[in-house]
C-alpha cells in the first residue's frame, strides 16, 4: 500500500471527524440549525464528498487530482467552521436583541 494513499485516507477521516464535530451542535439545537443556513449545509456535504472522491481519484486517475480535491475539501470545511462561529455568535446575541426591543 502506498504511504501517500494512507496519508490521504487519514486526512479524509480527520476532515470527516472535523465536519461531524462542527455540524453536530447544529443538528441538536434548533436555534443553531436555523442560523447555519443552506450554504453551510451545502458546504459540509461538499467537503465530505470532495474528500471521499479524492480517495477514489487517487486510485483511479492520479495523485495530483487527489491533492486538488483534498484542498477543496479542506477549504470548504474552513467555511463551515467560519459559519459555525458566526451562527453561535448570532444565536447568543439574538435573545438579548429581542429583550432590548421589548424594553423600548
């Protein structure tokens, strides 16, 4: 077995775990689920699909394509993490915004 393939497999598994840990709070909390938005879910799915297809392309076409798709998977995962931070911030601030409007 090629060591580069095993490295790609490890990268995919760590990326998948990262996406799961990032998206799991949104699945269990209705407030976060609503603040994630459609783009966040689309990029989370794209990250998983790009990582899985990178492994397939490594075996079938070439390692260069595997590297390109792995980069795409990592970039989309970074977007999901950014959206999580924004979603948590909005979800934390939103109740206080509503309380301020009621006082006025």
